């Protein structure tokens, strides 16, 4: 079951055996929104932030808002109970088949802001997940939050170039963490822009390497008619601007068609967790490994294989699927474009 924050849309999946049996108060680890939640009725209401509760009626004795006892096992991973010491786990006592969780009393509001506490805890968890280098980077630049997509947050934290660089690194080397943090209702303009930047770079680089190969083989083509005909086929038929326009248009059309096919496939196996926005974002950001085309010869092939791997990992992490469900989403692509690929291979061999 997915528990979704009613304020920012951040969601975490909670196993069925850990769902709370009564109404609890949960705190979103991303925006620190406090809301009441139950399995039967879902989100029951948003609570005001700490320190902003409505004043008591005149003449009524001022009473402190008592925190409802919560169970750590009932909350989604990463949820923070206001006032609880992060490093002190609750005491769990089992007696006569019943488990009682003892929580501490909420501390005064003056101690520390809940949102800042949640942010630092999430950054430490992400740095430990990514390894020593990422942990050192997080310590050197604490303003870069791992739970935020750098491209969505641009131009904050270093500008567009830094956001693009950070996004490419996270897609290629921390794909599960990156794709798990995608927002299901985010706009498609940002990921589409990222995809177009990749397409432009790839087109320019491949055009450059093609020109270098043609220049290197031109002297030999004077004595080899077959090589001369091959170079004529490889030579660009239009200028760079027109090539960029045509190729980027075709690649964007391909992106929407592929995303629609995978979306329809995933609707069959995970209807409640599938949204076109998530599938589209995963496909757009999975194009990051295509930058390996800067390496001549095998760079484009390596980038294509790496991109498919990022696409599979991204769909699994973003939609909370298992591997059989994830691979099922690729079936429409294989059925639609498999015959075309076999025909092209046959033509090359013939």
C-alpha cells in the first residue's frame, strides 16, 4: 500500500503486515507535513505545523497538544515522529501475543525544526547508500539534497549546468535511489527538456565522429570504388541545423510512443501504481547514458545497453514493481519493433 503525503505528493510503499490498525499521525520526511492516517479511510486531515496550533478559547485552561502514541513499525520508511531522538529506537515488549511500542513525549518546539531534522536524516541515509564518495560529497556540499531531483530544482544549487551534471551522474550510478524519488504528478516539461539536451549532444557528437571517419577514409576511396560509394552513403545530406531539427523531432515522437506502450503494459500488471507521468519521466531520464557516444566506436552501443538497464531499474523503482512485472513492460516494445530490427539485420547481411 502506498502512503502519499497530501501536501507534496511524496509517497512510500508500506508492506501489508506493517499497516497500522488504528489512526496514527505520520510526518512526511520530505516536507514535514503532519497528517492523520488510517488504513480504512486513508488521509483524514492535515495537522498544523508545530508551534502554529490554534489558541485556546478564552477562559479555558491552556493544554499542550498531546502527541498520539505511534508505532515505528506502523510508519512508512523514513517517517519522523516529532520529538523522537533519531538514534534511540523504541522499546518493544511482547506479552500475550500483543506488542506494545513505547514512545517518548514530544519535546518542546524550541529544540529543532522538524523539517530540518528529516532532511538531514534523509541525506545521511542516501549518502550511506551511495558509498564513501557520495558521503564525502554530501559533507562538502550539504545544500545538495539527495531527495530532490537536481534537474527539477534547477537553476538552484549551482545553475543549469551543475543540475544537468548531477542528474546524469545519479541516473547512471545511483539509478534506484534517483528513480524512486520521482514524483508521480510532476510536469513533463522538465524531463522532456532533459531528453532534448541529450538528443542535441548525441546528434552533434555523432555528426562530428562521422565527419572524422569520412575525412580519414577519403584518400583511400580514390582507388576503391566500393569504399567511395559507402562514403557517399555515409555523408550527411543536410546541414547541422536541419539534422538537429529532424532527428530531435523523431526522437521526441519515439519517446511518447514508447512511453505510451509501456504505460499500457504496466496498467495490466500494476494498475494502481502506474501513471503515464512516471513512465514518461523514467524513459526521458534513462537517456542519460547516451552521452557515452563521446567515446568513438563502441561508445554509442555501450550507451544504448546502459540506457536500457537504467530504464528497467527505473521502472522497477519508480512504480514499485518486481522483476517479472518490470520485464513485462518491455513486451510491447519487442513485439512492435522486433520485426523491424530483424528485417534491418537481414538487409545488412544480404
